[in-house]
C-alpha cells in the first residue's frame, strides 16, 4: 500500500489564492482536495475545520472525537488525523502556514491560542446557540473574502481568522478551565519542556534529564506536567514516543522492530510490551484498525 506523506499546503492552494492560505466549503474540499486521502495523514500547516451538518468521527493523533453540527477542530502542523463522515457533511475549512499568521502580527504568535499552544491540549470545541452562529458567520466571511478580488484582501482574511481564534479561545477557556494559580509560568515551562522533548525524545527519555535542562527538580517538573495535563513527566515523554511509533506504523509502514530500534529501544520485546501496556493493544492489533496488518 502506498505510504502517506506529510501534506504540503501547496497541494491545496489554487493559482490565484494568497500564498500560504486556503479556504473552502467542507463539501467542496472533500470532493476536490480530499477525495483521494482516506488514510491517516499529517500536514505542515495549521488547520481549522467547522462542521455545520453531518456526523461521524474525527481521529486526531489517534484519539477519536465525535463529529456533530457545531464541531470545531484546530490542528497543529505535524498532527496526524483522518475521519469517517456521513454523506450529508457540510461546513468550512481553512488552512494556513505559520508565516502567514506570525509575519503579519509582530506582537502576537499563533501559539498563543490554547488549541495551538500544545499538542496535549484538546483540539476540539463543541459549539451551540449564538456562539455557533457567530463562528459560522466568521468562517463564511473567510470563505467569501477568499473568493473575491478586492484591495486589502489578505489583511481582511487575517483579521477574520484572528477573530475566529479569539472567539474560539474564549470558548476553549470556558470549556477547559485551568487553575489560574501559576498558570502563565507553568504554561511557559511546559511549552519549553515540549520543545525539549521534541528535539530529544529519541535519545533521552528520563524526566530527571529534562528537569536538569530546565534548571528545576524532577519533583517540580512533575508538578508542572500534572497541573497542565494531569499526567506525570514520564507519561508526557512516553506519549510523544508512542505517538511517533504509531505514525511510523501507519504513515511509513515500517516493521515494529525497526521502529523500536529507531526510537532508541534495542529490546524490541520490551518496547512491544510497553506499547501494549500504554495503548491497550498490540502493534498488530493497532494496525488492523487501519486495514494495514
């Protein structure tokens, strides 16, 4: 079976579109741009998807979320996803690169928004009532603006998607409350931890090593990870390792012993047991869910 590559935004952007940006109705997107993509895959850009009609499931980094009218998803670059949707699915989607947003807002960054802040944060919101109407209207304006040729088109689109992110952040905070005590400091340190893990998880899996890199005690590192994710530092590190193993299994179709070795585990049997303990299924059972075993 063909391996699934990381999708590039240039595969979606049309000739007259703004560089680094794409917007469409979900109905048209599924027919014209997504029709041949039926397996888990990832992107090198940010994604926002609003479902206004239909049902199904949307799997993000191998966690399943229900799709109902009002479902709003945000995906970071590198996150793996796929979906199974009903035939009456409708809504909106827009995609953009990191530079498309960050080069415009010199005082802001895309990662300030909680759904883009950490890959441990929930990627889905469920909208109802007036706020669903507000967000739907903003997505519709993004789509309409992208299809016209007017002055300051890019600036207006950026303003509209920024409003989507602002309104969604307010909803996100209400739906996912966080204890305000030490929140800013803890979030900053957790973000630094994630960046260190991303750079070192293949060769370094010890929480004490990451604590040393962050100039803090392992106990305090655990306090931070528990406050932000309700998980230990060990679990945060291991989840990144297992996510990579799942991606390699599904996206690259490598043998599990090869994956274990590439992730720093010389004992294939040990890593296989670890995979089963943490995911509740064997590597072969995991692959069967995607028709690849």
